[in-house]
C-alpha cells in the first residue's frame, strides 16, 4: 500500500528497474564467463518474496554459479552469476548450466541430475558431478549431535585429516595438488570408506546413523573425484 501511494517510492522502483535493464547485458556476459570455466560450483538458497494480496511472503529461490580457480593457482578472475526463480524446479538448474561443460561441485539436489546424463552428440556427460564433502560431513555431524555416537565422531576425525591436507595444498598447481592427493589423501579416503562400510554392518540399516553413512557411500565416486584431478575441490 505504501508503494502504491508514494510517488517517491514509485520513482525509486522505476529507476531501479531501468538500472537493472541497462546492467543486464553486463550481467549476462559475467554469466557467460562464469559458465565457461572447466570447474564450476552451483547452489541455490531460499529467499522471501513479497506476494501482494496474500498478506505474507512466499519462497523464491536465488541460484548461483561460481567460477573460482584460485585454489589451483589459475590467474583467471573469479566470478559469480545469480539468477532468480519463483520455485525450485529442476528446470531452473538445467537452464542456469545449459552451456556449461566440465565439472560441477554441487550438493545432492536431484535437479542437477539431468546435467550429468550423456550428451547425445558426444556420448559423454556435459558435467561430471563433484560431490560436496561438507554436506557429507554435516550428515554425520547432525547425527553425532543427536546421539553422541562414537561412529560419526570417528568418521569426522578421519575427514578432518583429509581436510587438513587440502588446506596445505590450497593455491598450489594442479600437478602438485594431484600428486599430494594420490600419495597422501587417497589412502585416507580408502580408510574412511572401509570404516563407513564396516560400521554399516554393525548397526541397524533403518537407523538415522545408517542413513547418514549411506549419504556418503552412495556418492563415493563423486566424492572421490578430487583424487584424480588437481583442479577439483
């Protein structure tokens, strides 16, 4: 109501709309650059949106694709491109990344799955999934916070060793990162997998701990992809 009766507010909104229209070509160029990177990061987050006539807000989504090659020493500038959608349908993720090729760091949102399917023209996936270790750890962290079980705590301690190596090689060349990962991180990743698989045989398969463990195990190939490419996180 205030916006509809205030000339100042209407003027501000009109100026903002014009500025957004003028900036759109630049924003799209940034988006093209971000999506042209060989290794990308993408995610979405809920945002409240005004819904006139209903007396409350509704939930929209803000999507982002990030190009950040600094961790492997690339001189290419970082970039982030944002896009809004009124819902979280998978088509928005697929539109956002339609032109992207290479590797995608992302969570387990099913809307990304079509991007991992083979391209009819090449027979290869347009994007290879790089699963998120932070999400895998969070499943175990939440389980430990609920139950104080020693199994998720031990798993997190094993993950911490892997994370520590990543901190040490951050900013190094892909070749150095790959060498360190192959010689030092790979045995730790194998040990963690064996621990999770053994733990799964000792607990109820219907327990929340089993669910937390399976979150990692069913994504193990994507979680392990960083071991074979020094450009990945």
